[in-house]
C-alpha cells in the first residue's frame, strides 16, 4: 500500500497501527466468502482508497493531489448531502488550478487528519448554506497555490522563468519555445517547493469553470445502487444494532428484561446506552430490530410525562404579550406610533415542530479498541463527530477518527452527533467488533432535533391615509441555540432567532423600512430538543412578515407588489429579486382564469430571494400549486444548474412543511412515527418551478436554504388571493379551503 | 434455507420467514442498492421488481417469495448503468442525496415498460415514492427523455458533462 501522498496525519496513524491494521484495510477491498457460501462485498470508502486503487499521487498542496497520469484529486472538507458541494467546491479549486476537469475526482480528508495537521482544511461544518460562501477564498487560494508550484517546477526543470510559462487544462507551456509538460510529470518536484508568499486569484470575468452548468461529479453511482451510504456499510465481522431511546424527552430506563430476548436467533448482546436508551446487537439489523421490538422495557418517563403541544401553545401565547422580551431590531418608537395610530392591524401566527425526516435514517458504525476508536458515519460536521467519538470512547481525539460517508439527506439533522455517541457507547461494550447502529424510521421520528415551535404577533399602526406608521413583531417561542449550544445564549438572547429580520448585515437583513419598528423575542423553551432545520428561523420569520405585509396591503387596498416596492425602496438588492420575479411571472398581466398569485421575499444565508406562487382552489377546497417563479441573488453563481436544483428542492422541503409538516407532542412524546402520519409532498403535488438567477456579483451567498423561507408565504398569500382565507397557523392540512 | 432468483441468479439465504425481502437482499445477499427508508411501504426507497411488478420490498415477507419469481434490484437493471432510465437520470443530474433514487428508478422503469409514452397523470399515479431533497421535476423530465427515445436535449437543462456532451 503506497501511502506517499497521504497527509501526514494518516501516515502517522497508519504507522502507529499494528501491521494487521494496514493489511485489514487492503482486505476490505476484496470480496470474501462469508457464511453460507454467500459472496458479500465489503465496501469501505475511506481515505486511502484512491491510493490503493489508483497508484501513487502527490499532494502538491493540501487541497490538491496530482497523479503521474494527470488525474487530479481535490480534497473536500464539507460534507456532500445532495446539495452538490463536492462539485461546487471542486469547481472553485480547479478554476484556479487550471486542471483538466474531465480528470478530476474528489475525496474527503478525515477530521483526524485535519486535527493532526493544524486544521489545514479549516472548518468541516456543513450547515447554514456556508460551504461555498465561507470557504471560497481559501479553497481557490489552494488551487492557485498548487498551480503556481506546478508551473514553477516545470520552469525549474527547463531553466526558464516561471513568468514565461502558462498553464491550461493540466498542461504547462513555455510560451517562447512552445515546449510543454503536464501536471502529472512535475507534481513530485512541485510538492517539494516552498509555497509562494503571494497568491493572486483570477478576476471573476476570467472564470472558465466557475459559473458553468457543470454536471455533478457524484451522479452515476447514485443511479446504479453502487453508491455506499452509511447505512450500507459492511465491515468484516460487523454486527448490527437497533436502539430505543426513552420516547419521552427527559425520561430514562427504569428496567428491561434482557433475558426475554437474549436467546432469539442472532442476538449477541443487550446494551444499555447511557441512562435513557437500550440497544440490541445482533448478526443482522433485522434480527436486532425484531428482538428490540420484543424487549420488555419499563420507562421512567420523568418530569415531562404529561407535556403536550396544546399546553405549550398556551405558554407561547402568554409570551406574545409578556412584558419582558429581548430586542432584535428597532428604530424609532413603534409602541408609541401604534398607540397613536388612526388604525391598528393585528394578526397572530404560529409554526409547529417538524422533523427533518432525512430519507436515510440516522446511523453510525463504530469500532472500539482500548487503543483506538473509529467511526464511519454520515455527518454534516466531521469534527463534531470526532469530538463525540473521543468523548464517548474516553480516548484522546488523536486516537480516534471519523470516516465520513455520503449522506442520505442532512437538512441540519446530521450536524448533531447524538447517534455517533450512541454507536461508540455500544461498540465500547464489544471491543474489537465493528457495530453498525441504524435507527428505525420510528426512532428517527421520535428523536429528532425538531424545527423550533413559535408564535408571532404582528401589529401595525396606520395613519388616516393608510400609511404604516409603526410595526411591532413579537416572536414568542423556542430557541435553537438554547437546545444545541446553550453557552451561546447571553442574557436570554438567541441572535439566530432574528434571522432575516436584522437591521443590516451581509447574512440576513430585513428588506423593509418602517418609520418605527420593534422586533423582539420572548424565549419560551419546551422540553422538546430543537435543531437547525433547513432554512432555520428564516422559515417562520418570512411566513410571519410576508403574510402580514400582504394583510397590510389588503387592509389598505394596495397591490401587494406595489406596497412592497414602496417599503423596499432603501433595499435595492431585496427589491431586485422581487422585481425579477414580478417580471418573469407577468405580475402586471392577469393570471390564467381561476389561478391566483402570491408573493414573498426575504434575505438569509447571505442571499436575496423572492418567489411568486400561482395556485387555484376548487370548490371542494382542493389546493393546486401550478407554478412557482423564484429568483435568487447569491452574488456569484458557481453552478447555475445546481442552483436550480437547490431552488426546486427548496420548494419541496418548504411546501412539504407548509402543507403537512407537524410533529405533535402528547404525553411528553411525539405522536408522528412514520410517513403515514408525517406525510410529505410527492411528485403529483409538485409545481413547475422557474428559477431566475440574479447573480449581481461582488459577494458569495448561500443557496441550499434561503428559498425554503419564501415557499410557504408565497403560497399562503396566493391562497388568500384565491379564497379570501388567511391561513395563520400551519400546516395547511388542518384548514378547510372550501368556500363557506 | 430459502431460495431466491435475484438478478438472474439463484441465491440461497438464511433468514426467518417473516424477514422482509429488503433485509434479505441487503444483509444476506449484499445488495445494498435497495434502501430502507420507512419499513411501512410509504417511501418506496426499497422498490424492486418481482416478475416485473414494482414491489415495496420492506413489507414483503421472505416466505411470500418463491424461487420461480424473478426479482430484479437496481444492481440487476444493467451491468454498467446503461439502462435508458439510468442514462437519462445521469444525463439530467437527477439525484441530489441519491438515497431514494434506486427506488425511483425502479418505479420509473416499470412505468415506462407499462406505458412507453406516459402522460403527466401517468407519472403522478405511478411515481408515489418520496424524495426529500426535491428531485421530482428532474425525475419527471428524465422519464420524458426516455419516452422521447433518449433525447436529453429535450429537457433543456444544458448540463455540461465532463465528456463534452451537453444534456
């Protein structure tokens, strides 16, 4: 096994490992005869696979490995979960590298290697639509640095100035003589050169790869069944585990009767996982799950055994008028303006708990020995998974590593490492044996990190002419940070609550100006854990604000677009995407007969987005969403066809949430356990989506999430236009849209 | 010991009679292309063909399948991803996370065999699988590409592939 090109971290790790460790890795590549004469292919994607299969490559720079035959491997720190980041980030590096795109592949460095190399690959966290917008500069510099080293190596070999050489598509040319060589031929020499001290990046007008509609690099294996997800992993001697955590949050195990199932076929061990969960380990997952289902468990349901969504809604309602609240954005004196107003408009909205419901339920495979703990898992945060591995195993992080697997969906759920911790705790009970933990769909639904639950009271004051004199937006409800990072809460303030509502800033600024404004938050946290759910707090904030803007337009007999334009005069980038939508949809022309339109706009994750929905509602109240026009200004558009895919996907996620998404607490636990009680949108309900990319340049905005926030309010506003019914509480499935 | 005819080969497997076919395929036969997404026939990620009929294998007990019935999984659709449906899927970059796509492709193959020129209503009726990433519109476009004899340009996505082709 040639390990020459591997980062020092893994070379050191392999050197520390016993000889059997290395040979085991090679062994994993083979197909071996398993019990019963069946052929079972082991497939273990991990760092080093490229080496084992493809021969020696050289790390020219941390992000770039070049093989002698000119194949180029780009290292990707962020996790691929469908959003296309493997391809987008590779485009960024290769743009500056000037390598042949047709010969580019990607690989993940491990979090352990990152730790060992002083975080040379930066942040592994994949959330907040930040993959490209936060790492574009340093990954491009990596590509440019590698190109400069390769060119310098060629120039040195020829004894000519590097300035006389140029690179294109992995070929270096000495311009005066026309001599050429390739990246593969000079890579070894380039790797020995000192890195240049100044690295210039291309002017965006010179980009050849960034901005192009490139096909993804990871598609084909997803069409053949060959792609290995965490759930598909098979290791030699591996056992499988199923788990049940106390269904009531905050509860724990009182007793279990392990003897009742220990003799079932294939069962190897019943393991308590902390105080709250129990796992069954068996030869196959199906046997583990069946045995777990038969295991008598008595729960101590703890202090929240009687908690309910209904009761918590009352707590939220109280927060709407509570005297104490944290101010997120204010100008002027909104309360005074509203009190003095000729007319007052008020509306109360709510947004429920929702589960991420990734298609692939949570899973992780762990192998523990007293000297080393390794985890194979789909994770949005490899470094957090490594930390969880170290903590649960009791070993220092340097003796642990995490091999990231492709994610069958993430949506924020896999930024948490609860399932990693569980897998390690189970594996620790069976040293040396790899154990794959898979959550059932039911476990996944009961133990999500849920979309926070909130209510909102919107109040506006109008003068005698119908001009808005003041707006008060009071949000009452759950804080995500209080759940996942309580140390980040200061004086009751969770700044993430005000996503899309901030006075200014490049991340998520409000797109309206009001003469007097107050936006505040009364934090009320139920016992249900909250998490970052694709779109995060922008989702409900945009529903509240954009619905209310429409309510104000209606109350003052103004066109919803005209009112927005008036209020958005000082927010040109917000307004530009809204105008782009209005133009594409033909707002100044009537919609087709029986079809009604609704608008919404917001800013989040560094991008400006707007949408117009065209819907019809028949006499039975059946809603049909015909067409969506959506515009996004993400500054620079790295791969427009993938932006379109993300925008379309955002409507599926956002409209599934609006139509159906609700997790209800009863007796302290979630009621919905699978897709029959937690339905999601299917192809028959999917509208046409027309995406307008407004790449205004000069900044890098996220794409995976912001559009979700305009999906629901655009449709809610269109429903109002169609029916006169103002839906203020989601999901829509509870509302009868039929004419009274 | 049960005997199954999977992807053209007769395979023996050991599992309890009530074990769902999905888990026999995944854990006994090493065919992990069919996915577990719900276990209650709601999401369709486990879809395989049994004698040509798209079947949710997560609720199909092993004992209910005999060795004369021909099971085709995503792995058996083609040797090299060259089935017209797979080719259309790749040309249009349909998958996002990809976890549901084996089941989607198996459902689409069955639909197109039954109705080579499906209408939108046919697609709505046959494609009841769940995708959370939101690939539905590209799935619809890819099915129409196959119905059009593989004319990927008809989808008008203008995707640039590494081999220089444009879909």
